[in-house]
């Protein structure tokens, strides 16, 4: 079969807080599609269409699918409106092809997706590495395939969940299915550089109520040897020396981490990861630094301990202070993520978040508006009200579809803009970015939040 795996062009329509979309910007390789391509190419003619990388319209993508037997599309919640139109366009040009949706959104609300567009033929739920090949072998008789949804006449059938994978080493990403050197990420003092996005684990043992936890609460690890071998291949074949780890909480298993750091230390690479404050120790960061760690992002979420506890974050404000102090001591660029609009959020707690962000040894930050993705636990909390199911507004930046008892959607958007302005115009953050510029970091993309803050300041002064 001829199969196309698609990532749509989503950034143009969704993420608008910082204004126009730069041509040269952070774009991460479509890791999930690359893994599926590696599996399917053993039996099928498979190609990846990356609309995000190439800036392709839905019609340009649809034309590329004219001769395909099967089209698979990955879809997050804010992308669904784009994917809905894309599916219709593909079927217009190629009515006989089968369209399969996968990814977070159709996994959580498969019935809703099938009801929204009759041109969607099947949905693959959760992990697709085993499910998609089995479905392709049973397109005419899918009843016995676990982990899918489809139509049977006027009925929508959602089959039994498939158990999550237990051996991730079996599933290698197909790096030949894309051009890895085209995927960029900003690294300290280097600007946008070719970066390979990989994952060492799936799942998260924690229970934050604003997270879908799509990969479950049991963390499954690739072996350190398997990941190190992949990194060697990428470095040798494509001369890529920078890596971004997708892991939800990198370094959760200390024994695994020590072994992995020993293996990659000789590679002379640099890497960025996301982890938690309660996993950071001096010993851990020292090891990671020697292996190439240059940047860490923590999900801080709020400057109110009461809100962190309510959200079951499992961290304390003092842990964040300690973690960032350790990171800066070892010369690691620090980043943090924050959310406005938690259940129970007030003007007081929103201000506490802004002040806490400014108090930390933190120099890069993202301030988000709470987004009520389908399936998250806090949807049942009376302290938050969801005002719309128009998923095109579920984008975290520059938009809001929730309100708390005290804060309106406009309040939440204003706090997002205010926080970005105050944080990036604080003296220590301005000084940090000046040092970055003087050291050779001249990428305009890197300074977008700072430019946004300056524009906000100028806007207020001229009003």
C-alpha cells in the first residue's frame, strides 16, 4: 500500500501571542510519525508530509495524497479544526483512500471526531506502533483490532484499549524519512541549530490534574544503550550535535540516568530536557553537565502553594528555588512554564505567580492560559468553568476558553501578557539577554518574548 503520514501546518493558525510567524523558527521533528514510518516501511511504500516544516496549506497536502491508499494524520486538540478541513480536502481529491487519525485528541474523544467528519474512516488510539500495522491488515474487518474506533453502518465502534508497549527498544525512529538537519531549536549562545528530538521514556508517575497523561502513569524506559546508539547514528550521519528530550520527567530513574550519562559523555553533544524540581540534586546536575546538559525546563505552574497542592503537582515553592539555584550554579540555562487559570485562581494568586517567577534564578519563561484539554482531571472541578468547545481556541497563548470564580477570560489573557512583560523586562532577565547577545546569540527568534515585552511596555505608555 502507498501510505502518507501527515503533520499539518498548525503554527500559522494557532500560536499568535508573539505576532507574525517567522520563517526560521523552532520546529521539532515529528518523532511519532518517524517511528511509525520505520515500522510500516518494511511492508509498505511510506512517506511523511510535514506541513509544519514546509508551510503547506491543506490543499497542497491534499494534492500530495492523490495517489495514496491510506493517509494517517496526527492531531492535537487545537489542531482538530485544521485537520477536519484537511480530511475533507484529501477525500475531495482522492475519495477512495482511507483516512486514519491518531494523536492525543482523537485518542481521548474518538466518537466526537468521527461524528464531526464522515470522511474520517478510522481512529488509532494511544500508541500506534502495534495498532496501526494490525489495522492496515484488517481494513475490511477491523472488529477484532484493539485500540481503534470506526463506523459500522450508523454505529460508531470503539474497541477495547490495547495495552501500552512494554519494550520501547523495538521501535526505532526512521531518520531517513525526513531531513533531520531542517529541524531547529534555539540553544544558548548558538541561536537556532539543527536539533534531533528524541525520547528516552514514556509515561509519568505524577498526577497533575491539568495533564492528560496520555502515556499512562507507569514510566517505560528505553535502555540507555539503545538511546546512546541512536544518538551516535544521528551525530555521524547528519552531523547533528544537539538533542532535545521529549521525556515528561527526564531523570526519574536515577540508576538509568547515571548509566545513560556515562554512555553519552564521550559523544561531545549538547542537550536540553524537561524535568521536575524534586528530581534535581547537585550530584545529578553535575553528572548531566559533564554529559552535555546546557538547558533545563521545569513546570512551575503557579506561585501559590495552595494551588500547587490543589492541582496535585507534588512540588513545593522551596523546591523550585533550590532547583534553579543548583542549575544556575552549574551554568545551565533555566526555563520555566507557568499557567494562569487554575481552579481557584484569583487576582492574588495570579500576582503571586508573577512575583514568584521574577524571584527565581530563572531567565526564560513561558506563561500559559489554562487550556481544558479533553480528558484532564480538573474538568470536574467546580472552581473552573469551560466556556467553549471550539477547539481552535484551545491554544494556551493569546486566547482563553475558561474562567474561574474570580477571573474572566480577559483577566487571564491580561495576566499572561502582563507576566511576559514584567518577567522579560526585569533587570536580571534583561542583563541575561544582553550577555547572550554579546556572546554571539543573534537569532531574532530567541528574543521574541523580549520584543513582545518591549512592545507591551510601549503600548501602555502610548495609551
